[in-house]
């Protein structure tokens, strides 16, 4: 497995984790838990933005990885 495909797999996993955190925040009645899940989802989005930026760099450097 290439680095580019591994990074893209990581992006997919991060998106899943973020979606789960957002869902937990919506479903809980506990305000402390809601705040924790919301904060974690926001932090995950920041990480996701950085990793997706790296995917763009990889695709620009190695065009054969586009679309994988």
C-alpha cells in the first residue's frame, strides 16, 4: 500500500470518527458530555483539514495517486 493510499484511508477514518463524535453530541442530554464531544469533533475537523491538505500535496507531487 502506498503512502498516498494510506493517508487517504486515514482521512476516511477521521471523517468517520468526526461523524460519530457529532452524533454523540447530538444524542446526549449531558451538557458536559455534549461539550466534550463537540470539542473533540472540532479538533478532529482541524486535523482532517491538515491531513486533506497533505493529500493535495501528495497528489500534486505524484499525479498517479489522484482519485485513489
